[in-house]
């Protein structure tokens, strides 16, 4: 499957390579609650002998994303979580909003709406409906087109 934005995907992979971030997929990675301190994530990561930061990420729900494949989705999750560590931002909606702004500054302006929908939009959906969208690719497309209506419908 082709990424929703191949340019954005290349940038995420570049960030992972430059920052030496490695995704370690696990089936039972904890789903962080909104009040989980970032130190819980910090305790889960480790640095390999070659200096790479190994970030455990949940391996599930990676088949309907904006990325070309599940592996790239997991790399994005690791990059995203590494920025939680770098910024000290937690997992509540306000912190995720701030992190979305932070991460969006790292990508091409043409891709910011997609990444904003991927990060902030999905948190907004979760806050409203108590679950993340399953059809993430479809959700991101709809959110970029009409964010308020997409959240209001709750059909993802």
C-alpha cells in the first residue's frame, strides 16, 4: 500500500535514522492513560550498545494507517514516543496537542495537516468517543477535509 504522503513517510524514517530510534514491537505494550507520567515510558526504553534508542511500541492496529506498511507505523510510534521523552510532555490531551505542534514543525509544511490529523485528530477522536479510530487512513483523510464533522460523526 502506498503511504498517504510518501514525502511525510520518508521524513519520519529520516528522523528515526538521524535520531537513532528503533521501534521494538510488542503485543502487550501498555496503553498509556492520560495521567501516565512520561517517566513510565522512560523506564521502558533502553539504549543499545551502538547508541540507538529502543522504544517499545504496541504492534497492533497497524494495518489501516496512513503509512505504507505496519513497520513504518511502528517506527512512527517510536519517533512520536521518543519526542514525549525529549520534551517531557505527558499523554493527556493538552500534552498530546503540544506534542502534535512540536512534531509538525519537523516536517514539510505540505504534510503538516496530515500529521496534525494523525496525532492531534486521533487524540481528539479518543477524547470524544473513548476509542481511537480503527480506519485511521480514512479518518485522517476525513479530518483533513473537515475536522469538526469528522469528530462529530464518530464513525471511524
